[in-house]
C-alpha cells in the first residue's frame, strides 16, 4: 500500500498568489488563526512591491500559503498557514522550500521569521531548512536564517 502523504505531496503545486486566489487564501487564514487578516489586507499585500506570496494547491484548491517581505537583501516571512484538514502531509515543507527558493532567486542574504514558542512542529520544519534561533520575545520565538549565496 502506498503512503497517502507521498501521494498528496506529489500532487501539490506551488504557485505565486494572484488576486484571484484571495477568497481561498482568506478561508485558509480563517481556519488557521483566531485573529485573521481581512481580504482587503491580502489585496494590499499583493499590491505591496516588497511583498511576495505563494500558495500550495491540491487538485486546484488552495490548502496553504506563505508570505514574505523582500527588503534589500533581507526577507522576513510574515505568514505561513496550512489548512487544518491538510496538516501533517508535508505541505508546509513544500511551502517553506518554495519561499527559500524564491529568496535564493532574488539574491536574499538572510531570512527571519517569528514562531510561537509552543509550536514545536513548525520550529522543527524551519530548522530542517537551516533556520537558527536568534532570540525570544514574549510568547514568540524569533528564528533567523543566513542564506548561502
């Protein structure tokens, strides 16, 4: 019997987010966060020249997304979300790989992100891609990664 996780990972497509994706991204956002962004916030982000967003699609349906701000040679990941129905299926892994690749393609020297101290699963994923703990804020772990150019 074939591993169901592998089947799903093979079917995931990573694409740049467009305005047509906002409704579905908003549904993922509401599913993942108590204090979620509005559709208008996503519209503004897509028109922000420093912001880049990618989405994970499974059979054409958006199941996750990640956003980053690229400023000079630094990237700050501001949002990572995978719909709760699709967690544990390596979708977050594909999203982080996608955003790291985007940074490499844009000559980004370092990346930062913040993650809750209690979110050990996400911390382990970030470590897999070379992120290191840089400091701690109240209820948040700050992790920094230096890119190899």
